[in-house]
C-alpha cells in the first residue's frame, strides 16, 4: 500500500473531501501524509471604479501566504483528527499542476489525492482542470475525489 500520500489543498469543499479520503487511508495504513498548497491569486480580485478610472487591486504575496498558512493549518488539524501520525506541509510556487507533479516526484509520493474541482473560475472549464492535468502528468497513482 502507499507509504507517502500527497494531497494538494486550496480550502475548497472538494479539497476538504479529498483530504478526508486521504487521511482515512493514511490512518489505516500508517502512511505519511504530505499536504501541499500552491498560493495563487484569487480569480475575483477587487476592482475599484473611480469616475472614468478603474483600478484592479490584487492580493499581495503576504496575504496569499497568510491564507495558505491557514489552509494548511486547518488541513493538518483534520488529518490529525483522522489518525495521521506523520504530516508534512509544502508551499511551492508556480503553475499548480506542474508544482504538484514536481513535488510528488521529489518526495517519492506513491499517490496523489485531490479534489475534482478547486477554487478556479470558468477558466478551469475551458483550459482544463488542475486535477485533469495532474492525472495526465504524474507518474504515480492519482485519485480524484468528487
């Protein structure tokens, strides 16, 4: 059975379901659980309109890091509640699908468990979801939880 399970988390409901599924496997088979969060700008940045001028406000790197830290802390707590003894966290940057696959290879993950949908907007439907890309690029078992 799997010794190392990688679970990308983004705070979405699908991500939470994937984590619960992976944590249950981890608890039963005493596997190491690695939680991964790739900080990404939210698709709904704020736009301020002042007369004829419009200014788009983007999330800062510090804000994204703080959000990621909270997501990972909550995920780690949920994993512990399911009996996972060994839990690590990673916060790589870059394209989420490529970062997930690269980290899976670097840590020697036997399995990637992720949600079928994340926090992405309609762009994910047009360009392909992160879970779809990971399933095609990864060299280990990939489980997509709906």
